[in-house]
């Protein structure tokens, strides 16, 4: 049973920082993509940052150099600096994993990030 377990969300003041983590557990042979998305009520889930299948990174336009995605084996991180109230959302990690002979998409449970004074 593959699971993605997230941690690191919380309440932070504007201008502050948070680091999110997402660890994949279970049996799989490889990781194709890893990424972070976010969602607020009434809006579609949007890409925050991700690693593509080739290993390159991509960021949402709103990030503007404030966030950095990194990874270590089966864990993906999102370092968020200079947080703004509009960054308030539930953040989800997503991974595309290979369980031979197929590829599957998995989502974390979501972690709330609230930016408020």
C-alpha cells in the first residue's frame, strides 16, 4: 500500500517561512514526477512547484522566486519564503510512481497553510 504523508503546514505571519515535506512509503520501483499543488475553496487545484520526468523543475507564475522545491530519495520538500496572505491554501503533494508494469498517481492528504497576522 503506497502512501504519501505530508507534514509542515501551519499558521505563519506574512513575510514568514514554512517548509513542507511529503514522504512516499510502500512498495514501488521508481518515481516519475513529484510536485506540490494547492487549493482554496471554490478554486481549482493549481501547480505550485514540481519535478518533471526529466528532472527539471517548474513553478507556478505566482511563486516569483519565493518557493523552492527539492527532493531526497522518496521525499519531496517545498521551502516557502516571503509568504503572503494569498498563499493561504491546502497544499497537496502528488507523485507519479511506477508499480510494474503500470504507473499510478498518488496524492497526499493535504496540509493547511495559513498566512495571517
